[in-house]
């Protein structure tokens, strides 16, 4: 199949929901379980300067979700046939190049989360772990830019609450995918 207007990806392993894709959105930590990096199947001429054969696209998790509402399997609206899905440009977050480098698209950034310090009593007993992500999301969050086309790598950023979107990219630790609209400030200290 040859792409004409939108990028086409190959997906052999979809993820599913039981109550619609909104379930992934309401539990942001679930998005980390949804695979979001897929090999390019076909590239339209208009994208040849940004994507090459052998690259992988970082896409929104809803592209390949299967819904099992009412115990009936419903494929994604982006499914074309077999293992082929079309991806609108606004659902592409970035590209993992053949050499492993990553290029982000449309004001998206990959961020290394800064974990909050564990809270301890004076005697050193830990009473609040730094991995309490539900509490962390309710507060202003911090991270370092790992990949960005517009913000220098290594910059410390301040994010609005609930702005992290966990993403797993093979060969990398868990990262946050963040859009410009979620960045409150760049901490220059």
C-alpha cells in the first residue's frame, strides 16, 4: 500500500480498552502501557524530508487502540487493513530515526521527570515515597528536556499539574511527552 496524503504505520500489537479509549486518558499512568512507537509502512512525498524508510513514528496512543465495549472488538478508526494504520499529522509526536536519534514534531518535547524527594521523619523513616505519581500530578511538576527542537537539551522546565504524558520509547527510560501548552516556564537558575 502506498501512502498519498498521510503517513502509514505497521502495527502487529495493538492495545485495548474495555470502556473506550477515554479510559486511557482518565488514568494517565495507563498511557505508559500503550505502545506508541511503530515502524513506518509508507511515506507520502510531502513527508520525505522528515521521515525515511526504516524510521519509526511516535504516535498518539489512540491510533492503534481496540475497543471491547459490550464485549465486541472494534478496531481503531485509523485502521485501514491487516496491520496498516493511517496517522494524521496532528497525531504524530515525533520520529525515531534509523540511527536511534529522535526528532520531535509540532511543539512536542521529551522530558526526563524530576522525582520529588522522599519525605522522612527526623530519624530518617520514609513516610512519603517519591513514586506517588497521583500526588505528583496534582502539584507543579519539574523535568529536564531530553529531546526538543525549540528548547535547549538539559533545560529545567516547570510544568503545570497533570501535564505529564508518560511514554515508553525502546532503549530509553520512561519519559514524559510534553507540549508547549503544558510548560509554565524554563528555570534558568
